[in-house]
C-alpha cells in the first residue's frame, strides 16, 4: 500500500470512481474536487484516461489515477473491479464516492461496504436500456444497494423513481449546482449582443458562422448527441417551429454517438455545431434553450442557461420540475418523446416577447437563489462526515433503508 505521512493520514481522503469522462458527470466531479481542495480534503479521482475529466480533475488539485472501464457491463467487468479494488486499497480512502451506473457497479463490488460508500447514479441505468438489459440493470440496482452506505440522488424525482422501481436504499438528496461566477446574468443584453456578433462572424470557437445568429430567433440545445438527450425528437419537432416562426434557427452544440445520424436527419435551418470547450457564447446568443431528454437525474445545461438569463423548454423527466421556477411548468415543460408538444412550447416562447422576457428574468433569479455549486459541495462534504461518524461495515444480509 502507498505510504501516507501523518499529515495525509489526518486529512479526509475521498476516492471518486468515475466512468463518464465528459458531460455533466465529469463537471459534477470536477466541481466537487475544487470544493474539497478548498476545504482541506484530499480528493482522488480514478477514471478512464483520454477524456477531459482526468486533466480537469488534476488541474483542480486531485490525485488522478487511470481506471480503464467500458461504459456498459461486459466481459471486462472482472478486470475493472479488480483494478478499482487495487486503487482503493492503495489509496486507503475514508470514503468511496462512485459516480454513475458503471462505476457504481464496479466500486460496490470492489468495496462491498468495508469503507463508507456513496453511490450517485446521475440518472438510473435501467432507464437507459430496454428489455432484458433493463431488467438486469434494475436487478443489479436492487441487489447492489446493500453495499451503498448512502445512495445520493440529485433530485427528489430521481429518488422517487428509484423507490418506485423497488430499490430499498438509504437515500440522500442533494441537488446539482453550478458555478454561478462562470455564468453571470445578462440583464442589459450586452453579453447576448456580443455573443451573437461573434458567432455570426465565426470568431474563435464558432466555426463556421452561425446562421441566424444576428437576425431571427436562435434556439440552442446543448448536450451529448445521444438517445438520452432526445435531439432526434427535437429535429422532428423543428419543421413546425420553422414554419410558424420566420427566420428561426436551431443549433445543436455537442458531440456523441448519434452525431452522424442527426446530421443526416437535420432539416434546413439546423446547425450541428460540434463539441465546444466553452458553451457560454451559445447560451448568451440564444433566444431559448431546449433540452428534450428522455431521462435525467438533474441536467446541468438548463441550470447554466437559466443562470445566463435564458428561458428553457424541458421535457418532464427527473429533475426538470425542480430546476424550473415555481409556476413555470405549464408552458416550459412538455412530455418526453412528444415532438408536437415540444414544437408548441417552443413556438409559444419564441412568438411571445413578454412571456420570454418574464421567463428569462425568473429563471436567472431562481437559479442564483437555489443552485449555487458551493452549497451543493458543502452538503456533500456534510454527508461524508455524517457517514464517517455512523459507519459500520455492511454485510450481505443488511438491506434496511
């Protein structure tokens, strides 16, 4: 095992096991690392190499170890569990924090309750698959909860979904937060004007120039291009929006496994902008931001958009209602996989200046009051301390809530 001097032994060490190395999960982990460094905690991150998470976590101050793991369970699982077990043994953490389904599977099998273990699903694995795969995923989540000292959900609706699925866990709910300093509001519209001009010119990160970024309404969807995020539903809805709103344009910002199929299906007036290191110009340039997800825990992109003072249209999945200002659900929330309802919500927002302005102002105030990442990180640290004060090694027989 790695030797730790007296100073290291006195510091709370948290071992973050993570499989997704980009997107919302990676941002959550990086934000936690920054906060934990400031609090005097020693964060260790194990994740697959090659993605942005490893570099960003290291820059934030974490000790980072490569942990090669596939996104889905398969023949490599035994090797992944063994590798995780070795890293955890060598690190000797006080708490193991496993993020997402795959790390939750490997981490809990590696530790089996011997160390306080927080499992954070970041959206349930059984929502991501169908048929036999969904039944297997649900069966594992029900079984594996015996090795979770605490199951940490990012929204009350995510917790309720787990309970409804028969997962008997000891629950905590700590909502996602964002770094509000990175997403300042735009009350005078200056940032919007600058962003639209830059995107229209094709400056910096925006190549090629963005159609409609200086003229007609611009709708932006930020997220990984994959089935979860529902961009295919948005593309089905878009022709109706384009007919009703002259000059309207849509930009999909991100990359992922569905990029080629979405590009082939995109109607006129839709730009696939690709991955962007900084999405803020796109959020500020937007008249509205949309996220038509099929499932979530609590998505970060809508919180970032609302912090910038942009109205959002969301599908009614876990975390969406809790993200929106109270009273806005009626016109900003639509059923998932319903392109007709999605088109109507976007048309209503784009055609009603007063509604759009009111929604934008309420959104900015709501996010700043409720979704500061410093509050989120502080609550997570409090959870660790609670678990350390009460932890007893878990056994296969313990399944109480």
